[in-house]
C-alpha cells in the first residue's frame, strides 16, 4: 500500500503553507514514554508518532500524536483515522483534523498534481535563452508543477520569474541526494540555504520546500526554513509524509501502466509518486550529435549503453525490440522515425492512466505524479520531451494532448472510453464520439454518447469500443469531444494492433506489437499553408 490520500491546491500562482498533519491532545494519568506505534490494517497503514510532555506539578502527562494515514483500498483515510481516534475513548480532550500535503485545499478548490522533475544542464551552461525555451516547452506540455531535484541546483531568478508568469508551481530541494553525504561544513550549507530561501521566497511560484532527495536533512535546516518563510510547506526528503518511493524509470511494456505492474516494487499508480517515467528516443539530428555514424548504425551496444547511463533505460535492448515490432529497420533514419512511435506510446499511456485514477475517481486514490524526467541535461539516447539540443520529441506532443484540460481517452487494456475534466466548471450536453478506421482509412466503427461532466470530474468507462473481428491487424481510433452546439473542443488519435496481451514478461499487446503492416501504408504528400504573424517581443 502506498501514498496517503491528500487534498490539493488551486491552480494559481499563490503558494500557501499546507496545514500540519492530524493531531490529538490526550491526557494520561501515568507517565508515558516517547514511542512510535505502527498499526497494520487490511486496507490502510497508520503511523502514530507521540510527543509526551510531563507536568509533574499537575500530576498529568499530555502528549501530541501526529498521525500519518495511507490507504490502498476502498476505506478512506478519514474513516481509518476516525476508527483509531475512537479507540482512545474519552481520554481525548481535543481532536483537530488537518491534512498535510502540497496537494491541498485552497479557497475550496483542488488540484491534481501532474508534475515533472527538472534536471539542470549537465555542465551548468545556462543562458536566458535556454531557460526560456525549456520552460516554454514545460508550459506547453501541460504539467503544473516542477520539482527541482535534490541533485541539482537552485535555479536563477529569471527561472522563477518565468514560472511565476507561466503559472508553474515549484518544489525546491536543497542539494542532497541518497547517494551523497551531508556536507562537512554544515554552517556553510545552512548559510547557503538561508541565502537561497531569502532569494526565492517572494516568488509566488514557489510552493514547497524539501530538504533532500531520498536522504535526510541537515540538523537545523527545517527550523531555519520555517523561520525565514513560514508560509510554505516542508518535508524532510522526497519520500516521506505520504509521498512513496518512485519508479518505474526504464522502458517497460506500455500495457503494464494500465495493469499497474510497471514497477518491480509493486503498485506505483496510487497516492503520490515523485518519480514515474519512461524514455523517448531523440530525433535523428540529435543522435548524430551524440556519436559517430559507424556506432550509430548498426547499433553499437557498447556506445549506445554509454550514452544511456550504462544501459539503464534499456534503449539498446527492450526499446529497440519495441521499435522492431513496427518492422525491422534497415537504417538509422527508419529506426529514429519508428522510435518516436514507441516514445509517444510511453508518454500517452502513462499520463492517461493517471488521468483515469485522478483523486478518487479510479479504483484507488491518486493525488499526483512527477514525471521522471522531462528535460535532457546532456546529449543522450534516452531523451524525454525534448533532447539536449532542444529538439522536441513525440513525447512532448502526446503529453500535451493527454494533459489538455478537457480530454477524451482510450484504455488499451479494457477498450473503454473515458473523459477527464480539469476545469473548475461543469459542461452539459456535450458529446463524446469514437470512430475506428482500418488500415485503408475505411470507417468500421462509430459510436457517440451525450454526457454531462461535472467540475474537475472524471467520467470513467463511458462505453466500450467493439472492434470488428475482421478488422485489419493495425487500425486507428479517433476520439472527439463536442460542445452543446456541435463544435469540437478536443480530439485524440490512437493507433492500435490486434495483438493479444500475454502478460508483463512479454512485449505483446495492442500498444506494443503487431505493427509491421504500417510499413504497407502508401506515402502521401502533405501540403500546409499559413499566415505569418508578427508577435510582440
């Protein structure tokens, strides 16, 4: 079981400090030693931290209990918390329900975090031009929070100014990770921390402080941060206070995102996941910047793995195998083109699975995720939404589509259609339509349904697409969403195969295999015309 159910912040620039965790004041007649009590229930995990205070002159002991609640089933955290508190009977004098977390209530509105991890340029070769380009892509993608990963830096004032202007929330960490030690000169570290907080605290985009990535805090860090800025939330490290550990990071069969088996650590589509991602092959032009042509094709595994963190993301193995499921490539040009389809499928499936499980609309509670990671600090074969040369990949555009605020989507595992609404308003008498085309562009299925979708709501499993038994091995799905006047306001496009999914240990299924016949599609010339606009500088 992972991740505490938690509230969310309204999507705006102002950042408030979240409330502290639920606590209770209790009176006991006997001395109570400080202790941690961990309770394991079928549906929930509850951790109680007690803080006793002796009052010998009054003959009593009071203690505060900070309670962290994580649920993984149908029981809500507050129900589990109520059950626990009732067990204290009449000894409880004061019970104060407050929910801690950066996905929180503000002015009665909520936000589902669809964020990302920011890795600084590898040699810190920053410029205002590069900063603007990367944050413009970030805003375009549709994410709403940027985590300044603890292995990085505190970015420039210009960076935070742009986040203010673009409405991007920022989670700031302070230069510690699980594979680094605490600084020898802790006074210097705290002086640097103080200077950084003073520099950043007036930026409305700054939403949250975290001391470290998967590590601990330097003694005194929390007190100093709270003294300098008591308006924002804080947690010791990236995997505590209801935020569970991350993964997956590598290439997997995209079907695994739907069945929640993408991580060997167990369920990761639940609660809040600080690191959940997959790679995308960079464009051909960037690949030629990375290595010599002789190593580029045929793929020199040793060289490719070197530019993939020692083969960490499986670009020369599993990713290559998935690309070859579109037909074995005969050149690097062909491989790079087909590689974009695999990257697009990675991003599309990840974001839409989290859309489906937004808050409590799915079959588990999810408060958000941070994509690992979306920008490229160095030239590498495991790119993300864009590569080091700032060339966008298919991941950027399919993320942008999946995160549009009103979105119709298709579930490759269940063949069901759902609609996700992130607006703080409802829409009545809208129509969602699904059309299926075979490889020859012949329409073989069409169905539409009128819907009313509430504010910030998800309508899951509205209807199922029944694919004809004689449909071509590869086919296409177009979903459209129209308003009450018939104007289309959103659309999504999918390619799908008839391949059966044979389990997480395979590279099979309608997202992953059986796409060879795409090579038989005739080529067409697309002509585009437009009007050039002069934009203000």
